[in-house]
C-alpha cells in the first residue's frame, strides 16, 4: 500500500509578459502564472530531515547542508516562520517546470516545499509571508532578483508588479492565448541579470533610457490587456523584444523562434525571462494556435506549451 503523505504542496510556473530586466531597476512588469506546469512536494515520516529532488537527482540532508543550498534554506526558513524545530521528515519534490528557462522553476519548488511543510504542521502563512520567504531563497538563484517570480507563483494570479510595492492583480479584457516555446538552451537568470547589471554600471545613462522605454511598453501593454486589444498587445510584444535585443539578452535561437512565430501568423512574439536562451512567448488567435505551435517545433523549439490569459 502506498504511504500517505503528512502534507502536500504545489505551485505553478510563471511567464513574464512584459518588463523583464527593467523590473530589477524599478520599472513595471506584467507576469502571469503558467498553471500547465507545476512543482509538487510531499512530506513523509523519516529518521532525519531530507529533501529528495527526484527530477534533479539530488538528496539533501538539511541538518548537514551548507547555507547556500536552496533546498535546505527553504526548509530552515519555513521552520523559522512556523516556529518549529527541524522535523524528522522526508520531503519528496517533483517538478514539471523546465529549469533555467525563465519559467520560475526555483521559486515554484521553494513554494511547494514550504506549503508541504506548513500543511504537515497545519500552520497557515499569508501569501505575503510565503512570498517573502520564497524571495529569500530566490537570492541564491538570481543574486539580485526582482521579486516577480516568488510573487506570481505564490499568488497564482496575473499581476502588475513594481519592485518594492504590493503586487496588483488587474482586469483582463478578454481571453488571450499564448504559446511558450523552449529554445532548449539553458540560461540561468542569475547570469543574464548579472550581465545586464555590469553593462548598466558601465553606461548608466544608456541603460536607464532603455529601462524607461521598456517600462513605457509595459504600461501600454496593461492598458491593451484591460481593453482586450490583442493586436495592440502583439505590436507591443514585438517592440519589447526589440528593446531586449538592445539590452543584448536575446540570442539567435530566440530570434529564430520569434521570427517563425510571426511568419506563421502570431500577433507578436518576444523572449520571456532572462533571455540568451530559455523561452519565448507568442500571442496567437485561437484559429492559429496549432499552426504556430507546429511552426515553432519545426523551427527548433524542444517544447511548446499553451496557456490562456483570462476566463475561458
């Protein structure tokens, strides 16, 4: 008979629609949960506190792990938040979210682990408290994270995000279909964020101007989403991609997939996340979903996911 878990936790992936990189410097961003892929965690009785990340082939003894191990850190932080000692539990983690591809895998795994522990203890944390906890782990993954990943995966709702302010859910004028295509090129966000910061430090005026333009696109995109104006939104996606290319965070693989999506009838396409690999997103009308998805696969996408923003 299969053992029943003491507690379970789940969290979705996420995609950034607008504002990546500029959001680190105080400009707005729009991000949405990607519920088609999830991280899962289950807690079982054990002799010691260990985390088993099945998909990653990792087993971490929390008591013996170093301070920079993200699995151990989320367990320790959750214990502190719940005012509990390190438990003699085995925490088994599975994730459907591709790693190092801008889909929030690290934040989702952390949130799932924390929720499983809290569920086993029957302790509640507010979404704000849980988001802050996951943010502390995000610092290990990304160095200077914007806070957007932890916010979206914990709140699991589309948000307007400005660093330092409370996340703001907003109205979706009409359903919008997106395809997310994986280049197959791993690109840890920490590396691209660090590269942009180094360039910003060398030429702050130029990069601040680019961040301003990206922020303006995000502001216009929110209005287009609230009005349900998919054609305007597609045009803004293309504009955002051009600005991200100026930031030097695009790549030949991303450029090829964006071009293929547009040629197949997508209303707009851009990279999503850190860039230099990872994923791109395309806005498509319902009648074009299958055609664009097929074209993206032929153009080299190793995986294509579909998601819907707004009610069906």
